[in-house]
C-alpha cells in the first residue's frame, strides 16, 4: 500500500540530493517518476531541482493554486507513474498536502515530500504542519551546526551575516541567506535566553 512520506530537516541537509537519488533508483528500474518543485523557487531558472553537490533534473513547477491530485491523475492515466517526489514541500498549501494524501490513498502511488519543518522564526510552514499531521512516515534528515551538534533551526542572515528576526516567512535563498544551527546557537545568535520574552511575535 502506498504511503505519504515527509523527509524534513534544517537547511543544507541534502534533501534535494536524496530526492534525486530516489528518483534515479526508480527510473533505473524502468519505472516512471514525477518530480515537482514550487514555482516560487526560481533559483535555478524554474522547473528544475538542483542539489548542492551538482545533481540536477527537470521538474514540473507547482503553483499554490494548482491541483496536485488532478495533475498526477492525468499523467498516471496517460502513462503509469510509480512515484511522485516533491522538493521544497514546505511551500505546499495544506490543501495540496491533502491532495498528496489522496494520491497515495486513491491512486496507490507513493508520494515523497522533502522540505523544511520550520522557518527562520522557528515557526512551522503551513505545508510542513499539514505534512506532520497527515504523512504516514516522518523521516528526519540530519545536518550539523558549526559546533558539531545536530542542526534543527534555520537562521536567516543579512548581507553582513547578522541574524534577521523579522520579515516575510518566505524569502528564497541559499547559503547567502540561511545558516543551519542547533537550537542553542540559534538562540545565541538572536541574544535569546530562557528568561527573555517570547522570541517572536505570534
């Protein structure tokens, strides 16, 4: 029986690398995969998934208003699909996450979602929150802080490398804008302590 998977991590844990490797494993066995990436992420020119180690593949752009289930159902009817893989899944809408669950339940196609759990203010992305609630299997992909501890937080930095505490939840960027950190050093970067007020407004 197909399942909905959510592979989550902080920045720079190799999520796109794992996604592309998983797709390759299916295709090597003659099985068709569908790759999706959010239209909002135009770092590589759009409709592409690229990893930091140089792996890359074309993908289908997915906008917030797109019906993921309808797209996959149409593709599957034309040519059977063995697996659906979604990069930057934190940008899915909650409705699209429900659609992903229907792909597994109604079409019996596994859906592998890869993304961040939380934003630069340690708040859940809507898509990630829905995946945490609906996914059959949750897998944490690990990366490390500069101190050697497991990194679980995403620090947004400005051009001078200083922590950014306010701003829009979505701001596309790579190593120039985000640093993966453990919780301790994330708090230190923001000069937060257990005695301080809530670090970010609701």
